[in-house]
């Protein structure tokens, strides 16, 4: 809970009373690895703030090939933003990769919180702006960087989790096959 308040404090200042209102709007839950928090076709009713563990957001192209869109680790947010904001069924999954403790807020509670503590609306606006910038950068990276360069950026962005993720999920995030990823890593390690 202190982690959430610290995250908020980087962008807006809250009084003790406002902090209490914020915390009362969230639910904290422990999830074991492999738990699906969202299924494609469902409405994303919660936005998740990760206290510990790793979550990922992915979609399927032909019901078999996974495409990882994002990972969230400690102090990160994750949701199917289209579904969460529109309250319409989404096309992605959110899965717990590593045992996690997550604070969730429903869209209804979030909107009520905006009315009760208007500064929180600014906090979420800043998060969404940063997310848009990161998504645009990732899209440009996928178009202009090699797989090796994208992997280097991934390692710089997620230094604490690159060893905790299955290689096929990292490959999926990079937009390459697990086989190519394995060969690429071997080439990077051996220099051949």
C-alpha cells in the first residue's frame, strides 16, 4: 500500500485523508502463477497495480500464437485499457507469470475516486500519457530496430525480470519466434 502511495506522490501530493480515501478504493489480492485475471471476450473491470510478482497482457492471433503486449512488475500498472475504459469486451488476456500481490481498482471506483480526490485524475492522466509515449516508442522500435536491439532495450527496461520469464514470452514480446530467440541469445553469448 505504501508502494501505491509512493507512486502517486511522484506526481501529486495527497493529504492523509485523501490517502485513506485512495486506499479504501482498492482491493489487495494474492495470486499464484498462471492465474488468469482477464480472458479475451470479457470486460476488464479492474486496473491492477503490482505490489510484487509479474503479470503480462497478451493476445492470440489464431487461438494458438501468443503475442505479449506488455509485462508489469513491482510498481507498474496493467489493464486492457480499451476494455477498462470503454467497459466493452476486450481481446486480450492478463495472466500472472510469477506469484503476485496486486492492488485492483474497478472502473466505477476509479470514477468515484476522481470525484472525491480530483488530484487522482491528474495522476492517472500522467500515467496514460506515459503509456501512450511508451507504446509509440515500442511500435517504432519494432519497425526500425533489429531483434537484437529490441532485446537489448527489453533487458534495459526490465533488468530485474528478464531471468524470471519463460523465453517464449520474451520472444513473443519481441515479435520473434522462440526458436529464433534461442539462436539469437546463443549468438549474443558466444559472439558468433
